[in-house]
C-alpha cells in the first residue's frame, strides 16, 4: 500500500466511524497537513481532519460529535458535557451554541488541554454514561449543566426536550446538589418548562417571550373549522380580554423543503395549504394570527415587536434588554 493509499484508508475509516481523522506517526500528520493545505481536508483541530466536502454536509451537532469521538480516542480519560453531551443525548438545542467548541468536564486536578476550542466545566465525573459513542455526563447532569451555562431561552429547548422524552423534574434536581453552584437557573428553567412544546424553535420562542415578560401562551391548541370540520392545532394561542384569541405560528423553513413535512408536495401546494390553514383557524375562532420565523426569534426584537403589535401584553417587569 502506498503512502497516499494509507492516508486515504485512514480518512475513509474515520468517516465510516463518524469521527475525525488524525495522524499517529509524524509521517501521517505531515501527509494530513499537506492535504489540508491543498483544501481537500478540513482542519478541525490540531492534527484532526475531515474530508472537506463531507464536513460541509454535517450539521453542527454532528460536527461536534465527530470531533468528540476523535478526541475520545486520543484522551480516554475525558468526559464530555454541556452542549456536546446534549447533542450526544439527542436533546433539542440551538445549533449555534456549539460555537465550534467541545465541552469537557474536569475535576479539581484540571485538564491537560489549553486549546481554546475545548471548553472546560468543573465538576465530578460521577454521572457518566455512554451516548453517541462517547463518555458523557448523564441526561440529568447534562440538562442541569446546560441550564446553568445558558440563559433561559437557550436552556428551555433542552429542558423541554428532556421532559418530552420521559425525564422528570425530580431526575434533574437530584443531581444539582453535587454541582456546588447556584441552582436558581435550573429551578427557573424547570418552572417554565413545558413538554407540550413540539420542537426547539418553539421552546426558544417561548423562552424569549418569558425573558421579555410577555403573556405566556397556551401550547398546541386545537381549533375546529366549522365549515370543513377539520381540526387545526396552533403552536401558540393567547386568550385576551374582550374574547380575542391570537394565534402564534412558528414558521420553520423545513415545512417548505423537508419531504417528511411537505409530503411530496411542491412549494406552491404547501403555501396554498398554509393559506387554507389560516382561513380554517380564523373560522375556528382565531381573531388574529402572528407568524414569525426562527431568524426573527433569534434577533429578539422583530419577534417581540410582532407580538406587541398583535396586542400580546407585557404582564410584569420591564422588557428584557440585551
């Protein structure tokens, strides 16, 4: 086998194992570095690479897990936590929280890495399980850590997802006494958590409403169209004084491009279906409909201003300021 063939095999085997490739010998490291310089490999971390075109097809959670699996082979003592563990457990979360970093748990003895892209959180490694092919903090510890690391609106998708998949508040609270940090963020997230939230985008939107002190909506409310008899379930619904009912609809781009959601229909058909849905919601009692996108929620004020314009009241305190 030639050197080039050996490097091809090294990269191919890593990709099959859904991890990054790295060189063990000096010759392998130099060969990988040369390919990265030519642009055929993407350099993820020092001496850690992936096929450039393959890497571009991966979502941020998959990139994090590919990186963590390779690091696990190089650092067997490491336990991964935080948002990296959330990805391994399959919890809903905002992908940009990865920030091209990997999170590891360290004890009082510290860690043998000073790489700024390896984020370290302190704590015991007692609550360790295998998930996604790597050692990670267990589900309860992962949720608690994330609630402490991120603001409410970013923690809520993770907590909602955990509860939706069978965890309980008691499970999460049971690990907090071992963390030697304020439990207030965890308690706040659990207070506002709702497993009825269908996805991370909706949870993020609700968390943003809470941070801005807006009236909290009911979730997944059914409206019956009296003309057709069809039932339409709204993402959010606010019952306001005077009998007004405002519906909030989270517009994800997937509904226009994901075959599992479009059921094989083209974009014009999907748009027509959405129009029929809005008409049905209005006939079923909705007096106002507010549609908003993930981008608007991320930016906060385009989203909040839409809700305020629709008459959703602020129920106490001052609106959150960034």
